[in-house]
C-alpha cells in the first residue's frame, strides 16, 4: 500500500518537471562519421553532402533557411580550400531540399558563392527525411584542372 501511495504521489508531481523544450537542440553528431568529407579520384574531387541546419530557435523555412544554406556552402568552401581549390573548380552540385518550395530561396543564397565564376552544372530535388532534420543538403564535385 505504501508503495502504491508513493507511486501515485510521484506520478502527480512529475508533470511540473516535464516541460517541453521550446526548440530542441539537434542531436550531436557522431564522433566518427561513416564517410569521408571528400575523395579524390584522378583530377576530380567528390565531396560528401553537406547539410544545412537552421540555428536553434530559427524557423528553418524563414531566416534560418538562409543561414542553413550558408552553413552548407561554407562547409563546401572549407573542403575545397583544404584541397587547394575554390568554388571556381566546382563542376557539378546536387541539391536536396526538404521542401522544394525553398528552391528560389536556395538559388538566391547559393549564387553569391559563384560570383564572377562559371556556374557548375546542377540538379535539385525535394527529399524527405534529410539527416538530422536539416532543411537541405548539398554535394559537389570539383575538378583540379
């Protein structure tokens, strides 16, 4: 009987402590991801997809979307730089959008990375269930020559 009373008291007190978070933090990335950021084959550099995440508390379809594009494209820029390349070496990109309606916004945030450079070939499509709930993922291929 005492056990039943203690359990009842615990259950009635629990809701005061179980408040939902306003915006949950994204899950932490695994220490060792099961892929390489890039792989060179001959004169080609194949880059793994870079996800864009809206900063915590930002709507991923409003201001957070532009920040997510910047995050993904900056990550691509880092991989390029680490390999002695820049955006002018990119020959192909594939863009996956959690919501294809964000395509015009993606284009507006993407174009400045290629200012003064030849635009790479590109494909874009809507995708359901991107990693870590990201609103977009971008993968690119670059040529060394």
